[in-house]
């Protein structure tokens, strides 16, 4: 098969785009800490006047907490206002579409802030009263922690067999890395299992769905009113989320090989998936 | 299971929304012609100052041709500028993402206008020269007519086994009605078959993907700059496209029972799919 | 749509078949206890010389324990030798295909008897030593109890990312009833989730796969050497397992409405699934 | 990942098994003709008293025609009685399960022999009279040739929307090679598309489903009454059919690298799929 890409230096390709969207984990940092050279790269981009946003499939933390975490690792100048989480798009949906009732959720108490922030009452799945299911206005998959899989997934399935309410998934990732070699089931896997056994379709947030890209673009438009997707470079380490979503939204896309996609298998994965980034770079530090 | 909806009159629910998006087939007209009362409803909405757009999963016709067709059936006052087709979102993608090369397509010559309109050269799959595949910059599924399924799908599959280029699908509908009782395979079915046998992911346009909603909102924003999804009522006859997509985008949604979803099975289909419209109406004429 | 079935009395249709295979849960008993009239029906079938087997998607109990349980509920004359479990077909596979090594499993200690019965060593997933993965000869999904979903599914996924060994699923059921209204995830759901996130294919046992039918036929052939699938009536309450598998194996099939498939939705489910039983009966007691 | 196989010589591994099942295309021959050394290997196996069967996913030709074709290429001593086609298992199903009515089919006139051989009347989909659908007793997907995809797939879908009859698929292969580089859609792809748009489950024949293995074993049992799956070596070139099905049925499996699975990607495909052959050989000639 004919290959269409060569390896580029990130600094070279970033020049042409006034706006740059970064995925966080695997791009800015990984399990070892910050990607070497990432701080210098971000400084240089800021100085040259680029608009920067971080788009992360995560509903476990608020943008403020995500900013703190990046600062803790050494990337100190990304304000919460430049971080778009899939939790924030979920909150936006809940605000628009759920007018009343409690939102029953799977996740940590921290993740429930996205429900409370929408002006709604959050209740863990384990505390739902089956005698009062008419109180439930929506069900949300927020995080893979904060509940007991042995019990609470069955509760959720039985609630949904009785209740016809919107179901939202705040993160469609299937797995996330826990060490260099190990992974754990992410929220998207559990939601997919529930969809499959129930035969239903849930409303899903997080890349590759395009709401986060739109929220990022709307945020940049406050400073750069004429911005359009063609002005933006989406930088990510995952073909099925960052690159597929970025391509679909009409942005330029750069795959970095510092995270999920490894240098030795990048070409094969691109060929096999048919998801083709405009650029491939070793990392944003190079 | 607890049911959450009652049957509403379309006139009553439309009042609360300054912007109304309509699907076309099954909503404005069906195989018998215009939906009874549809012209009067549209007149009334215009007079009360509503912003109207028609969003149709169709790349077989340009917006101008779609407007002519509605006029032919008797709905004369919908201008092409208020019609958003999935072909138009596809054209937009091709403009942004395909810089050079020919776009090989499955579809009619008319559907290829969406390629040409993006400033690119269109070539039917059947005319692709296997000795010069490096000329091909993208592959597009546009329409279910205009080619020979016996030959051209195999050609397309063999081209994609050799070429690593973006593949776009201009309409993800699986079937479309041809008479009251009969259906035919739509473009989305053929694209899905190709994805499945190749193990790849294509870039897809048309509801429920949200690009058309965004294009509709951007178009309304020229006249109503502060418009947001919560201002919009999406009216459709199909749960998996109009209602799922509308809900995901954060718009209010109304299911009409004049097309794909029949009155006798609506409740069951809503329960079974978990795709829940905010309103259900017999038709836009009632 | 044209309907092809009428409701039959079980006694009438059983007459024509010298061999009858029964599913257990939903057919012989349900959450309330034995199906009314089931004991009398079985007595009558025995007296008229029918060959009887019970085929159950279950690896949680041995055939002897399954026989005891039926006896406890009041059906005393079904010997263990007439009960075929999906655990038994799994054990058969392990005997034939896994020559050495430990079999790491998800399930209860009781379910592990199917591994030990194959002459192999069983080790719970939670006790696998990641430093000695070369000891592992196969991985088995046996039961939905006996392990901690929060921890052990991730362990299993990380083992399979490192080890290239056969993976067997002893029961492909997705859900099982726990009360009249409630269900719980069965082994097949958890296995499917693991297949999905790993992108692999496991070896699966239990109806609709045909190994259990073959094991049932082989068992009957000891007494009735010329038996062929056309001699057998498969009686079940679930379209996707009992009826689909029975049809595929070439047996006559009878759907009973005393379990998973309810009288009010039977016709719709048959139409929707395209899985068509030869007969439909209220229960085996009628 | 730990690899479990080394490359073996076919002659060495065949010794231990009294019965050998071969796939045909990719194993005995490929697009260039007979695999070098295949005739000598078969002679040697015959002389040492092995029981041989050829199991081919094919309903386009009768066993007699398949034998002629092998003879034409130079393999002259495989009688029709030793060839098991997926068409033959389909015919067996039709005999057992379809008592009356015409069987409407997609395929060539030659493939329809499998319907006629079951004592039933065959009618091409294109000749079905929509006014007399109650004559139709079953629908069969037999071959990818002999009909017009542009018209007949839509006819078939509309027939199945009106008729509740068994649907059988005589070959679940998705693609077949037409030259060294090119493929064409096989019957299984078309059937899968119809299943998907209709939301139904068809009855499927051909490897990896185990009916063909059972038919092969039953045929060998006439000469070797005690034969069991553990006595058999299944030799194939395709992981998802020959090896997955052979493993599931409890036979030993040997992957040959002379067909669908290429030497350079074999290890990766085994790892990625989790379908693990007991042996890997360059070809049956080596």
C-alpha cells in the first residue's frame, strides 16, 4: 500500500495554523510525566501568538482541576479557561435537555460536579430508590471509579429497563493506560456494554464526537471572530478519537507518537484503520 | 415501562422556539406528495417570524434542486439558501481537507457537483485508472444510483486496498422508501459494507452526525447572532437520525408520525431504542 | 407481515418426535419454581418412551448439581447423565485442545470443576503471577460470580495483552433473570466486553453454538443409534439461543412462553429477529 | 507478546493424526494453480492410510464439480464423496427444516442444485411474484454471481419485510481472491448487509460454523467408527474460518501460509485476532 506521510517536526507544521488544539494525556504528558520539550514548545507557541486549547476526554476532573494537574507536572501556564473536557460538553447537554429531576450517575463525587454545575441534583446509582424512579430525569456515565462494578452496573441496567429517560456518556474512551504496559476499562467500555445488552443508543460526548471541537472553536471565536476549522491544527496521540474526530470536523490533524500510537506500529495502524492524519510527528517536543 | 410523552399539536409546541429545523422527506412530504396542512403551517411560522431551515440527508441533489422539487410538490417559498444537505457538509469537508488530486466517487453525475463545487476534479469509480492511483486524493460515497453495484463496489474495495486516502460518506441512511411498502438500499448501507469488509473507518456526514446542525445554526446566526441550540426545535420522522442527532446537539426535538415512524409502533420504537424526543406530533399539519 | 404460527398444545406437538431436548430455566422452572404441569408432562413423555435431555447454558454447576437443584424444586427423575451443560462442552474443549499449563478463570470455585475435570490445573485470575505468565495455558470465562469485577476484568485484559493463549467462554448468555423484573449481567456480557476492547475472537460454548446439541445427540445415540437432528424437538424460551441454535442444527423447535419470551410480545420478537420456531406453546405444562 | 508457535513441516505434523481435513482454495491450490508439492503430499498421506476430506465454503459448485475442478488442476484422486461443501450443509438444513414451498435464492442456476437436491423447488429472487408470497417457504443466499445486485438485493429485502420464513446463508465468507491482488464481495458480505438493514439473524453455514466439521466427521465415521475430533487435523489458510472453527470443534489445527494469511503478517494476525493454530506450516507441499 502506498504510504502518504513522512515524519515531520512539530515546530515546522505548527507554523501554518493560528489555532492549535492539543489532546492532554499522551501529548502533553504521559505516565512518566511531561513530554520532554513540551513546556518549551508551548512557550514558543504562546510567544508567536497562537491560540491554544486543550481538549481532553475526561469527566473525572473539572477544567480547574485539570489545569492544576498540568501545573503540578510542570506545565504552569494553561489556564482552566483553555481546557475543554468531555465533562463540560456533557454538562452543556444536561443544561439544555434535562429540565427537572435527579441525574443518576456512575462515577466519583468529583465527576458529579458536572451535573451539579448544570443546576441539577446528582444521585449515585447505588442510592436510587426503585420506588421513586419517577424522580429520575436522566442517567449519566461519568467516570470508571467511584462505584462498585459488581453491583452498580446491574442496578443501572434494571433502572433503565424501567425508565425511559435520556442517558449520557461523558467519555467514550474504551481503555486508558495505567502504567507503561497496563490498561484499565474506561467509562466508554461500561457504557457500551450497557447499550449492547439493552439494545439502546445513548448520547455520547468526547472525541471523536464533534461537540468538543465546536466548544473549542466557540471559545477561540471570542478572540478571533472569523476562526473556522481550517485554521486549526488538532494534535493527538489516538487515531480513533483525536484524528478521526479532527478530520471529520474539517481541521488539520497531527498524530504524535508519544502516547497510544507507537512509532513501530503507526504506519500499520493508519493503514488498517483508514484514519489518516495530515501530519505525523515524534512528539510536540521535537 | 413508564412513558414520558403525550401527543402534542405541532402548532402548540412550535410557539416556544424562534428557530425550527425540518427534515424533508417524511416531514414536509412523503410518497403521496405534500403532508396535508404543511403549506399552511409553514406560512404561519413565517408570518410569526420564525427562522426556518430544512436539513436533508441527501447528496443526490443540490440545495437549488431540492428547493425546486419542494416547489414542484407545492411548497414554493423555501429558498435554496434555507436548505442544508448532507452533500453540502461533504463539500465543505472536501474543501478543507483534500488539497489536490481527483475524488473518485460512487453516485450520479449530479451528485458529483458537490465535489466539483469544492474545486476538485470528480471521477467515477468505474473510470479510475489502476495504473495511476496516485492521482486519487479521496474517495466519496455520494448516491445509491449512477453506478453498477455488480462491478463498481468491487472496484472501490480494490482501490481502497491499494490507496491510503480519506474516504467520505455523504449520507449515512441505510434504506429509503420507494413506495408505501418498499425500500431500497441507501448510500450508507453500501458504505457500511465497505467499511466492514475493509475493517476501516470512513468520515461520515448527514444526521445524526452534528455537522449539518452546526451548518444550520451558523446560517441562522447571520440573522440572529446569539442563537444557541436551545433556541431550536428539530422536527423529524426518524429516531436514529433526526432525533438522536438533535438531542445530542442540545436542540429540542419533535418526532412526527407522518413518515418512517408509524403511529402504531412509535411508543415501542422509542422504548426499544432509548432515543427520546421532547415532543411527538401526528404531523406538522396538525 | 404474514404470521406463520398458531399456538399449539405441547402434548400434541411432542408426539411426533422420539427425542426431546429441553432448556431448563424458563422451560422446566422459573423464578417462582417449577412450571405448573411440568412434572406430569415429563412423566407422560417418559412413559411413552421418549428420549429426554436437558441442555442448559450454565457452567456454574456440574450436571449432578443441576440434577439436584431440579429435584429440590420437585422434578426428581432427571438424572445427571441426561443433563448437558455448556460447562461440559467447555471441559471437552479443554481436554482436546489444552495440553499443559494452568487455566486462569473468572468464576466460582464450583465452576472451576470443569477445568479440573479436564485434567488441568485451575487458577483464579486474581491469583495469576504476572512474572510467570508462561505457566498459563488458557483463559476461561466460566461464571459471573466468584470474582471482583472492579479488579479482575482489568487483570484479565492485561494478561491477554501479554499472552497468546486460547480463551474460552463457557456461556454466551448476556443477561439472566434474578427476579420477575430484574436481570444481572451473565458471563457472555463480560466476555463480549473483553473481546471488544481487545479486538479478539474467543472460542464460545453454549447455545446457539451447536456443540451442546451434538453432545446431546451423541448421548442419545448410545440408545438410539440411528438418531438424526430431524428426530429431535428442541424446546426453549429464548429465540436467540434455543430456537436459533436448534434451527441451525436442523432440529424442530418449539418456543414456550413461560420464560424470557412473553406472550404479549412473542409475535413481534419473532418478526423482528427473523428467528422462527416451528411451534409456539404457552408452556410445557399445557 | 509471547509467541507460541514455530514453523513446522507439514509432513512432520500430519503423522500424528489418522484423519486430515483440508480447506481447498489457498491450501490445495491458489490463483496460480496447484500448490507445489501438494499432489505428492496427498499421495503420501493416502499410502499411509490417512482418512482425507476436503471442506470448502462454497455453494457455487456441487461436490462432483469441485472434484472435477481439482482434477483439472492436476489433483486427480479426490473423489466427490470426500468433498464437503457449505452448499451440502445448506441442502441438509433445507431437507430437515423446509417442508413445503419454493425456495427463493440469490445465486447461479448451478448453485440452485443444492435446493433442488433437497427435494424443493428453486426460484430466483428476480422471478418471485409479490402477489403470491405465500408460496415462498425459505430464502437462500447461495452465490455472489447469477443475479443483478442493483435490483435483486432490494427485491430480497422487500420480500423479507413481507415474509416470515427461514433465511439461510450457504457461505459466510466476506471476500474471495480474484487475482493475486484483487478481491470480490462473497455471499457472506451481501447476507450480512441484509441482516444489518433488516435487524434479523439468518441461519448460516460454512466454516467457522461447525456443521461442516460434523458432516466430515460423520462421513469418516462410516470407515472409522470411533473417530473423535481429537483424531483430526484441520488444515487451512484462514484464521477466522478454518482455524477458529477447527479450534472450536476441538480438532488440532494447522495454518498454512500459501493463501489468505501471508508469511510476513501471520504472527501479527494471530496475535491481533487471538485465533491460535496448533501448528503453522509454509504449505502442505513443504
